[in-house]
C-alpha cells in the first residue's frame, strides 16, 4: 500500500489531465458546501424575520436576555369609511343633481341721484328642496326685489313668491307653482372633513346656468362678516363667481352640504369661496316655511344704512362715515341720526351694531346714543320679536 501511494504521489505532477480533474472536483465540492451553508442561514434568517414582522399578524413582543429590550410590531389599518362604496364620480353627481339647481332673476325699482326711476336687474341661483316648488336661495339675491323669476334646467320660467327671509344667515325661501320637481337630498355638514371633495353648481355671471366647478372643503367654521352679519361658513376652493350665490355645494354622495353665498375677490385672490353649512340652513329654512320668519330674532324697529366709504357718503349728502338711521317706528329716533353707542359701547358700523345686539334678548330695553345736529342724544328702546 505504501509503495502504491508513493507511486500515485509521484505520478500526479506528470499527469496534467488527472491534476485538472482533481482541482475541478474540489471546486465543485466547495461550491456545493457554500450553497448548503447559505441556504441554511438564509432559511433561518427569513424564518426569524417573518416570525417578528410579517404583515397582517398580531403584535409580537420579543426580549433579549442582555438588556430586556421590548420590540413591538403593529399593523396600521387605513381609516374606514362606511360610505366610501357609495361615492360617485363628479359626472355621476352632476347627472343626479343638475335638475335641482335653478336660475333666479330679479327686478327692483330704484331712483337715480337725478330723481329718475329705473329698473335694476340682478341674478343668482337657487336650490329645489321640494317637489311642489319650494326653493332656497340667499337673502342678498332677492333683497329688495319687486319681481322674482325662476328658470328651471328645462328652461321653463315661473314667477316666484317670497315665503320668508333671514338676513342673519343670508337665507331666503321662494315658492313657484310647479309640480314633480326634483328636490335635493340633504347631507350633514357636521360630518365634513377638510380635504373632502366639493362640487359647486350655479349660475355664475347670471347667464351661465348649470355651471359646475369642483374642489375640496378648504376649512370648516370660518367666521366671515357679510353685510354686517358675522356667519360661520364652509370654505371651498371650488370656483365661485357672482351669480353662484344661492347655488348648491355637494359631496360625492350627491348630497347638499352647503348653500353657496360668498367669495373673496381681488386681483390676487383665488380659490376662496364660502357656503352656509346645510345643518344651519335646514333649521332656518324649516322655520321660514312654517312661520315666514325665524323665531327669536330681535327687531329694533329701525332701518339702518351703513355708510363706510366716501362715494356712498356723497350719495346721501353727508360728510361723516358711520351707521345712520333711515327710518324708525319709534318717534324718539329720526332719519339722519348717526348711532354712536349701545348701552355705552361704541358702535360705528353695522357689524358692531349686530354684535352688540347679540348680547340681548326679546323684551329687554337698551339705551341708544345718537348724534343729531352735532348734539348727542340718548333714548331707550325695547326690543321686540322680528316677525318678517
């Protein structure tokens, strides 16, 4: 055996073919071993990783004996929305609600500064809320109108009767003699979230009825003052223009979530539209239909003019800005009186006047101080309920 071994050992250097075969076999064996080792460690690592962080499993706590560190893995679930499957595309919403939005045209008789009478026309939008012809719009759309015309999506026109108005919320209800109209479905503005889709439909510029714009809810509960009234409104970046007032703001369920009533305008302002939340509008509209007014509103018996610019002051031939009385059912107050205080609190415009009155109730008596012929005069006034 020994000699045989020496022979083989001595013969290997001279036999190149056998040497090559031997080295090749060794390399193959080495590769196989490496593959087996890698598979073992890879399997173990994968198993360990999956046992700790596999998605969809219950939270796992693991600790090491050295430092007792706790490792916790949880699965984050997306926010659920029970109505997500009911949401529609913008096209589907528009098809479903477009016949519920109407055009409104108004006429009012005015007198020019040259004492000539002329007819002033206006336009806005409205929302059908009942099959028998009740329509919601803004108070400022129909305020002072002697004639109101409603035009449906099928281009039929009707003369409208004013049922009731509420300046505080800028809402009004009209009635036309029509049947089988398509009313809107009321949503819940209390359920809205910033970022949700919003679709506005109205009559911008008074001649583009049925115009659709879309965006999102930009903010909730914005405190905005319009015509001296401070309101809590929805803000949207859906395009809103003059004539959109009184139109509808809808969600992707096709529900009415707001009544469009304002926009912020200016050369550098875009995407600032506002709407009365439907939760607010619903309560007011129901009272306007039932009573013709909103119960609990204060009446002072005074008709006021808020003069805050020089052009308006020139029109009324006065030389000082402020809040003026144009008429009164109380003989103590005269046309031309400028209100400067309510119970000792300074008042210089309609917004401040309304803010002060919000602190009082029907039946209470307040003291109003005015300037008349450059003299201060103070008179008591008992607040009554506004019936119209």
